């Protein structure tokens, strides 16, 4: 398959760090047998706690071991023009001549917010190339909008700018540029503080926590999410927007706990979050849910499935996923993750046909996403090694570009 094997990454990074397999195992707190199996390519994937432990032992970010699609690798080569344009929009050049806001009065704030919401929808559909194309213009328009008009108009413009820069942060994380992500999110927080929306800053804190997780700063991520959630809980749970932001932060804190190895605490947090979703049915929905944290009964259950799979509870994951009916507003990205995690759970229980069937559904739903996702590739590799004759598996391997299946 076209993507670099996880074992090759571990080997390369271990040699760069000057570590033996035993030394890496000791620094990471995992079995040397796990390191050996990965490097010998007897295992194509690893659970997130293992990846975080390896990243800590190697002194790298988790994304160096297992990135997200479509991945712009940090190879030292010149960045593509589209990414340069995003970077320039997030961090304007120093000493650039001021931009005159002439004609900005024709820019409709509702139209700008609609464009931002549409860009978020594309992001959740994993259409990162289209988001990269749109984002520089959106950020530029939002900056102008935040600088003109009366106090109320500028505050509303700052809110739009905060959401645009938050999207820039999310996109940068997906492209493996976490330093750029944190720079964008810091600017988003500044804009949120100048806006008229008290939920914007805690919402963006959830994004910062996610970026911290990608840098293996799990304590920082968990502490930030809990702190922001406490602030929301004190005064905003009477609105659906507040419940969704609070719930998203609690899910983030649970993820940090789980990746630190504390599955029980994470599971308790997720159960609390799931109970809180019942409040949403009694509250008026947000005016535009695309601009508020993803939080619903479906999203919580999807995250519970993910945590169960990653912490070697595949039977529990399959039980949680059984009969799940997803809400209509569940983003495509969350649906794809569910199918991928269910496939992993089936594989872990020895049900290769169930895993292949789930991956086939994923292929139909989001073929481009699947082709570029390293975990999907790794699961297919593992299934082929264990049960190459499983119906549907050869077609999946062909799609993913495995030359061995063409013999």
C-alpha cells in the first residue's frame, strides 16, 4: 500500500533518537514485544494509548506515528501554495501595508456566517482541499468585518473571525501542523474574547485541547477542557448551545484521560455526557448547529465506541454500536470513524467477515477518506495477513493500492 507502514516509522524514529528496541520500550513503558512486532510488521496498527506512549518515548508528536488524511507531511520540503495561503491568512506578514476597509459595507455578516458554516460542513466531510481554498478569503472578510461599524457590529464580526480562525486551527491539525493550529486558535480566542458570544471562548478551548492531545500534552489538554467546562456549567446549561459546548468539553476531557491510560475515569465522564444529551430534547435547537460543538446522543455513543476499541474492550464497543441510530446532524467524519472503529472491534474479536463488511460500508460512504486514512489501511493489512480469503477483502485491498493483491 502506498502509505508508510507504522513499523517503518517506529524504526526510523527510534534510530534517529539513538534508542534500542529495549530502550524505547523502557522509555515508553510498554512491552519490548510490542515494539518488535511493529518493526517486524507483524502488527500494522496500535491503540492510541500505545501510540501516545511511543510518541513520549521517542520525543515526537503522535502525528509523527499516525497522521490523519489527507496529511501534508513535514518533510522539510516547500509547502504547497494552498497551505502557504492559509498560513498567510492566519498570520499576516509583518509590516504589511494596512488594508483599507473600503467597500466592506457591502459585505453581509449573515452571508459571511453562512460561508463559515458551509466551510465547517466541508471540513466535517473531510474535503480539506476545498476548505484550504476557501479559508483565506473567509478569514480576510472576517477580519474586515470585525474592524468596521459600531461596537455591536464589530463584536459580532469578532465572533465570525473567531469561528473562521477556529476552523483554521482544526484544518492545521488535520494537516499535521499543530504549531500553526495553536497559533490560529490563540488568535481565535482573542477574537472570541472581543465578541458578544460567551460560549465562543470555551468552545475554542475544546479545539486547543485537541491540538494539545495531538502533541501528547495530555495533562494540559485534560486540565484545559475541565476548566472550560466548569465555566460553562456555571451559567449556560439553560441553552442548547451551552449544553453542546459543555458536553463537547467533557468528551474532550474523557479522551485525554483515556489516552493517559485511565479508561475508568474516561468511561465515567462519557456516561455523564451521555446522560446530559437528554437535556437537548427539551431545549430549542441552536440557530445554526454547524457553528456549535458537535454534541448529541449519537456523537457521545460514537466516542464511547472509539474509547472501548482503543482500550481493548471490543465486545463492549460492539455492544454500544449495536442498533445505534445516528441523528441526522451527525457529521460525515463521525460516521466514518464509527465504521472504522466497528471494523477494528470485529477484527479484535476474530470476526474478519464483520470487519470486512464494516470496511465495505466505509468504502461506499467515504472512499476518498478511507483511501488516505492510515488506520483503515492498517486494518486491511492485518486482516489480509490473518484471513486473506475473507469475502470483500481483496476488493478493499485493491482499492487501497496493495500491489500484492494483483498477482
